[in-house]
């Protein structure tokens, strides 16, 4: 299975699910984890790895729970093998001259992800970064 970040940011996640042909977390389309299934909310509440990953997608830089080895084991036991980060989805609004501009928060997210995985992504382009939970994977992206 694949965890797309930011989590369920829009219908594109379902479209990408048809491309990678792997289940996605929750398997439903909603905005924000507070409206996700009870199983997803329970997983996020007990699993520090999932908490950290969801916090990155939500741009909550204040979550610092210690990720335990059993958090990785549980996440993998549920079938998750990949973390796919949509770089263009990690943005925040900024007001400038009475206009809203969007600025990337990818640098902050990347630092947190490097801290979690202790290695660079297995595959990366200007739109996506992909980490495999079973170690390094080899893949290419198509335009």
C-alpha cells in the first residue's frame, strides 16, 4: 500500500492509485484526517510513524513523537511499503500586497522526512519524492 502526502489532498490521490495500483491509506476521499475512517484515526493516534508522516502532510512542524521500531513494524504489517510525497501539495498561503501567494514548504518537509528515514528518497523528481519502507527501491517516473 501507499501513503500519499499530503494525505487525501484532492482527487489526484485516487487517480494516482490507479497508476501505481496499490491501496491508499483509508481508501476514501475526504479533506483532512479528522473526517477519515475510524481505523485511520486510531492508527494515527497510536502509531508515532504515522503521526509524524501525517503531521508533515498537514504542515504541523511541532509534532516530535519518538518513532519506535514497533511503529515501523505495525505500518509494514498493514501492507504499507511506500511513502509518496507530492511536493507541490506542501504549500502554505502568504499574503503579499493584498494578494494570496502560495509558497512551498518542501524544504521543511524534506528535512523532517530525512530525519525519519535517515536517507534521501529512493526516487525523486520536481513533483514527487518516493521512499520505500523495505529499503531502497529503483524506479523511474514518466511524464
